C-alpha cells in the first residue's frame, strides 16, 4: 500500500531552494550588468561606474530574495504557526 503523499527529505528541499536561489542570482546579476552596459554606452560616455552600480543592485535584489526564501518569517504579513496549535484531522 502506497500513500498518495510522498515524504521529501529536508536535504532535497534545501537543495531545491539553493538551486532556485543560485539561478535567480545569476539572472538578476546578468540583467543588472546588461542595464549597466547599456546605460554606460548610451548615457555616461563609457564610464565604469554605471556597470558596477547596476550589477550591485542586481546582486542586492538577489540576496534579498534568497534571504526571504530561506527565512520566510522576514516576509511582511507572514505568520508562523507552531505545529502544536494546528488542529489535527481525526
């Protein structure tokens, strides 16, 4: 007899969260770098600071999202309910 719900190990959950966090970081840093290059070429006479600034913004947003993903208590409006207060089905 197999149950319809399968148990997932905590290592797999953390691994999936870390993979999602890493992919999100790569995307956001890449977008920040791209925006910085475009701004540097079009607006700032090929200076280096727009590239570094926008790449830093992308990294900061990625770190913030990863922190929220690993620690959901920091998301505004989230309430953590302890398992002993959850009614158990009979």
